[in-house]
C-alpha cells in the first residue's frame, strides 16, 4: 500500500508542475500585460518601467521560477484593479464554492443511488424506463436553463425560495439541486449498469440460495462492488462540478470563487485569474488523489495492478 501511495503522490507532483506551467503561460498567451495596464498614449519609458516592475524584461525561465517560488508561499501578486493581494481575495471566496460543490454532490448521490438501484432491480419495467428517460433528459438539460426555470418557478411564481444570494439553507436549495442534476444522470446510469452486471454473478446467486434477504444481498454483497467505479467517476466528475459551479454561481449570483474568476476574466485581472485557476486545479487534483487512495483501500486488486 505504501508503494501505491508513493506512486500516486509522484503523479500528483507531476500534475501540479504542469498546472503551474499552464497558469504561468496565461500571461504570455494573451499578449503583453503592460499594454492592458497603461493607456495607449503612455510613453515608451513608462512601458519599459512597468515591464521592469513586473519582471517581464527577464528571461522566461527566470520569470517562471519567480512565479513558482512566490506561488508556493501564496504570493500571486496584487490585483491589477483592486490593489489587494490576489491570494486572500480568492481564498475569501473559496468556501461558498466548496460548500455549493459538496451540496450538489450530496444532491446527486441522493437522486442517483436510489433511482439506480431501483432501476436495476426493476429492469425493463415502467420504473426502469422512467428512470432512463429522466437520466437522458438530465444529461441533455443545460445547467443555466434549469437554474432559470427554478428561479421562475420557486422564486418568482411561488415565492418560497430566494432567487439569489448566500447565507441560509434556503439559498442552497436551488443552486445545489441545479448542480446535482448535472451529475445525477451519469451516476445513476453507472449504478444501474454496474448493479445489473453484479446481480448476475455466481456469488450473488449463492447468497440468495443461502436464504439471505434481497435487501441484504443488494446492499451488502452487490452494491459494495458497484461502489468502486462510482467512487472513481465521482472523483473524475468533481472537476466538472466545479466547472458547473461557474455557470450555477453566475445564474444565482452566488458569491463564490467561480463568480470572482468570471469577473476577473472580464476585467482582465490576470493575477486573480492565475490564483483562482491554480487553487481550483489543486483542489481537483487533491480530490482525485484521495479517490485513488480510497479505491486502493477498498479494492486491493487495484494496488496490485498499480
């Protein structure tokens, strides 16, 4: 197990280095940042002074090393428009996004697990067809459209939930359901297909022949083997949840880091964009690392193959 964890940590470090390179390249892909900071009628000496101030007159390897050495300590520079450090600004907006992401994950599991199990146990029935139709509709439904429809129904027509904002549990209901509906279809279909395959295995037939109840057979024996691919897919889909949070936060005016990133992109505030991209990417990589370790504990065969 120790060798397996070390191997995953090495992969984690490699991915983090790649993330740092991509985030560093943002400034150089969009062009000269000095042209964005200074007016067009600024003199050449002013441009050169700002390039020296930002360190853009140095070779790229030197600039990258300084960027990495500062980023490790949480120094991503100051916001070009707010004149405040980018790292505390992004860190302050991170908790609402994380809370919303995990709330959406909880909603997705609450929808997908019961429907997936029920659909597998009632294969080719009306319930199975209805669950499949809901899964297809959920996958085809845009996040922003669902969020707008929920606002029109529950905030405008019924007036039982707030249309935007952050603070109470009522503010979580519509954004969390919108985000959970984005992940629930693929999880439900995975649970259904995995459970159908497992229920035809010989050890399941043996458990039933011993007189075990159907609930015990499904929960204790069958569902344990289905959990492994479900956990893996949830880890991979966590990044898509954060991506979906960008749209969800925009629709519901959620004060998270995704909204801050969109505003910073519009304002071309690249220190804030760099910081947000690095932190969100590190969270995704860390979650996938935890998923790999959990799967390795659950199924020793994965550790052996690795």
